């Protein structure tokens, strides 16, 4: 669902447990006891996926969350210093996430995640610790949600090289609005706001502004089917090859909800490089 909406997910707080990876304040009673598994069929034999779950502890007034993300980079060609083939090797990344979120009054939720990040290239490995901080504000009368998150605040424990890298800090602000007279959800996320002075290389002022925004929309048809569309301008510019029309940065998909089980599908265009297919299976244990 996130991929189909172009990643505009910082303020989408309507029961999807996967939102914990974008804003740790979102998990709550509506996401409790709803495990989720996602699989991404990436390009060039790369596989990725996520597991997510949350549980509200009534006596604490707190929702606890857990997640696992992984990437396997496929089989890579090894070459020696002369550029000659010297067999193959593999690489992979994994991130373990634990989070907690609480309500502050009727409209505000806040939360935090802790991540253990690990990456390995053949027999060399590196590890880092990071945290996310988030808050959401609901305006029920207008079906409006505003969210903010600071992601990837952390440090490397050990690394491949002598100098430890800086984690990709990301300050995000988002808003989602469900229309009053149409079954439509609109979502907007501004990201990398801590780097607002940077933009798309060689782009116009318009490109620089849109390069920090993602857009998403979802049309709900009854209680079973949802159609989705999203756009990421920075990805569109990065993947635009030649002078022709590029579909890079566009995403779309659908969700089917039947008897406590939801299946989500997304397709994201990477222009001439191809496209990404992603699937998610979510269940509501209270409805099974």
C-alpha cells in the first residue's frame, strides 16, 4: 500500500501496521493484532520483504510494535584488480525494529522506534543503531491527520572502513485527508526537510520543491476494493532517460479485503529499467 501511494505515508493512520516504518506514532488500537508480511520482487534478482506486528497493552495504554526488514542482493560477480571474473558472492541487509506509541489526549499520539541494522557483503559485515521519533495529530471532524517523524537518528557500531558513515537522517511532515463527499483519501508527505537547501541536480526551482514531496491517492469502492495511485518526482527525475516521456516515479495498485484478510499489490515504474512488483498480506486476528 505504501509503495502504491508513492511513499506518502507519514500521516496515514487508518489501521495499517506497516505505517510504523514511516511514523512510529501511528500504531494504536486500530493496528493491534494485525500481522503483515510484504514481499518485493526487485530488479536484477534482488529480493526484499518486511514483517510487522503491533499489540496494544490496555493496562499500559501503550501499543508495542515489532518489525523486520530484509534485502538480499542476489548473486554478484566478483572481479580481481585486473577486471577478470573471479567467481561470485552475495550480500544482504536486515533491520530489526521495536517501537512503542501512546495517546496524549484524544487527538495526539506520539511514539518512538529503535532499530538494529546489520549489513553483510560476503564475509565482511557492519552494524548500526538508530531511532525514529514521531507524532500525529487527528482532526476527526474534518477527517484530517497531520504527522511528523524524524527517522534514522543513530550511529554505526562497526563498519567496513575506518571511518564510520553517517546514517541518512530524514525529517518528514505529512498530511492525509479523507474527502467528505467522496470515498477518496489524499496524502502528501514532505521528506528530507533537514536537507531542504538541496534539490535535484540540474533541475529548476519547481523540481527542487517537488523533489521533497510525494503524493498519493486512494479510492475506496465499497468495503472490499481500494484503488491507489502515487507519484515521487525525485525518482521520476532520477530515472528519466533520454528525451522521451518517462513513467519513472509513478506507482499504482489495489487492495482487496475479504473476511479479515487484506491483500495489497503495488507496481512502481523504474522507467526503462523495468518495474517493481510488491505484495502484502495483512490479517486481522480479531476477525478471523
